[in-house]
């Protein structure tokens, strides 16, 4: 009889006590302990078991679980007899920043201080132990949600001192989801304040802390050393491209297939592989999204189980506000292709929009991209990566994110698509002007006004086409054809649909008296540059190719073809 699938459980002890479905990852303890690193920072995508690993590690080492060997009996780590002597022997400070999702620095700071205060509350026995002198007791009681910055920054180091003296053994410190506050700070505009606060806290806690044996930090991203880890030179960083702990987070294919067999789903292995496989950690491929697999086993339905998180919000923001080159690369990814680019794995949130490599590094870290291959360019002295979307679930998720961009004008956008498919230029103009009016500023986040730079709008619009017409058309933009680069081309999957070429132009007020003149200039460019040549080469008669000029002036758009001039 298969085990019960308990959704959302992150407490290792609760899972073991109730015999919920669990895939044994306890050999993480052995690998981590034998590496002997002072402070280990491990980044993995959200919902890949980081919190459960932290819970498992705490319950293995903590003195609070010294009589709970039953939690580990029968698991891989318990087959290593030398580790029996480590179970339940260390004071452990375990905290999580997963819930620090405030909209202001003041509230985020208070939330972090509240978390630290709760650790002191749990250690209240120290006040009655006779271990602390009067000054130390006074300092202990000063820990609060409103404590001074210097008290907050040294609070975990001081608690390490007290616990080390009480138990006669240095502490293990476990910090889960260290970067969640940073993501919220980026989204809500208080990055600089929070990075300064956490930098002081992390340096005091993890650098030269004589009362700490070793520590683990987990998160989604590797925030740059300059941002929050300055002078922290004892940090072992393990990212998705590192070769350490490759099978400790996420499920391997062998583990997934065994689980499907257990739950009578042996015939669904290929479907699950297409949707939830594709993650690569270091040199280990065939890693599955554990959250999606567990939910699939429970519901027995294919769905996008990754949704509504800060990572999704940031990803959508980065792509929406990015320049046309990023949007064009993403267009390739949505069409099932791959891109070759540099990747910066050290995330500086307040610089994400400025660095192309940082955007791809962030999307790789959060699990939305996978590395197909990599290499080193001697000419530039830099590494390059071939990246693709991870799997069908991620592809569907991004389609939904992009469609949400137009949610405020969804009816008009859908009506425009219908008019485009029918070739109804009058209706196309009506609906496109409504879409442009409400969404132009949403995409154009640059310093120039929209009338001077429509690229951000229309490349966002093109991504909307890609998401909305997936399967029916292959949509490309800014590709070479003939003697130049067309703006947008729609290549149909069915012979019943027409090829479509679109050219976008801003009205030149000196040379073009009206938007019709701008449309004519756009259509003339299509003919002069022979953009249709690649289509004609496929045997498509030129009269069957639809060509449209899009003329912009401010938020006004006029669409036309040769029949409207």
C-alpha cells in the first residue's frame, strides 16, 4: 500500500512520525559534515526541499532532539555508524527569513528582529542558569523588535556565545531562505536600507564567530559579496552550476520513477518527465521539480504547480521592463529555442535591469532556465552558456505571466488577435489603439517618451503574440530576411493560415505629414528590403503574404496595408 502524500509539510519530524511520502536525502548530512566548510551557502530554486533539508539537519544535530534517533533509523545516514555519535549533540540556532515579505524597510527590519527575539525566548532558560552575569542578563532582555541596529547585528553572535558556554560545545547556525527579504526589498524599493542592515548582521554572525562550529545558509540566489557578504571570506558558495550536493535537492529520475511505480502511475513517466524534469545541478542532469512531482502524485493531474511567488514577480518584471534584445532572446526561448549568452551568478538586485548577464543569471538560479552546454572564450576571457527553458511547466508558466501583462485590456487584446487572424484592418485599429493606450507606459520604462521609443511596447506586444498564438504560429522579430531585418513575422503551422509581416515605425514629423505616410514608409521598407524573400523561397506566392505597417505617434497607432493607402 502506498504511503500518504502530505502536501506542504516541511517539518522532517512530522513527516517521519506520520510516515508521509518522503524521499531519503539524509546523506546530505554526511556530505556536508565531511566537507568541513565553515559557512556553506547553498542556492536552489524555490520549493526544492531547502527548508526540509534545514529541518532534517537541525533535528539530526540539535540537543533538543538527542533522544529522537527514531527519526533517522532506517534511513541512509543511520547506516553510517560513526554518525550515531553526532546525533543530538550540538546546540543549534535555526531561523528562517521565508516569511519576511514586507512592503517597507521598517516592517522588514521589525520582522527580522522579531524572529531573533523568538530565538532568545526559546533560550530563556539561560537567564535562570546562573551562567550570565548581570550585564549579560540586561543585554539579553534588551533583545526586542525595536532594538538598536548594533544590538540586532550582534544578537546571533551573542546568543552563540551563551549557548556555547551553557552546553560546552560550539553552535551550528542554520539560516533558511536568507534572500527572501532581499527579493521583497527589490520589488518594493528599499534595497539599500535592507542590504546595509543584513550586511552587518551576517558579518557579525558568520565572520570570525568563535562560538560557531559551522553554518548553512540557503536561498534561491547568490547575492553579490559586495551587497551583503562584504569581508565574509569563509563562505563556501554552492550554486546550481556547482558540483556539490547535486542530488540532495530535487528528485532524481530514479527516485521519481520509483515513486510513480509505488502510486500506480508507471504509465505516466514520459508525461511527468516532459513537464517536471530538466533541472541540471552541476554535472547532474535528470533532476525533477519535487513540489510538482509530489502534487502530481497526489492529484494525478498535470498542472503548473509553480505559481504566485516573489520569484515569478521578479521574473515578470525583469522581462517586461527589459530592452528589446532581452525580449527577442525570450521570444526564441518561448518558441522552443536556445540562446548563447554570458551569465552572472552573483545577483545584485538593484542592478538587475542594467546587466544582461545578471538577468539570465537570476532566471537560471530560480530554475526557469537550464544549461544545455557551456564553454570558455579565450578572446574575451569569459564563460558562455547555452540556455533554454527548463521544461513544459516553466514554458506554460511564462506564457501565463506574459498573458497577465495584458490582463487589464485582455478583451481588447484578444479581439485584436481575432481581427488580425481575419485580416480585418478596421477592427485591428480599434482594438490596437485601446491596447496601446492602456499598456504603452507599462512596457516603455525608459527615460524617453513612448513617441520616441516604441520598441519596449511592441516587443512586449510581440511576446504577447508568442504566448497567445503558441502552436498556431511561430513568431519571430528582428530577424534577417532579404536585405535587412524585419520587425515581426508570423509563420503559420497550418496551410489554412497566412504568413504575416509587420513593420513598426514612429512618425517622422518633418517628412511624414500623416500616419498614413508613415504606414507607406513602413510598407515601402518591407518591399525594398525584400523581407518576404525567405517566405517566397518556401514556395508561398507573394500575393498570399499579408504585410502590415504600424505607424506610431505618441500613444496613437494606425495600422494599414497596401489596400488602405
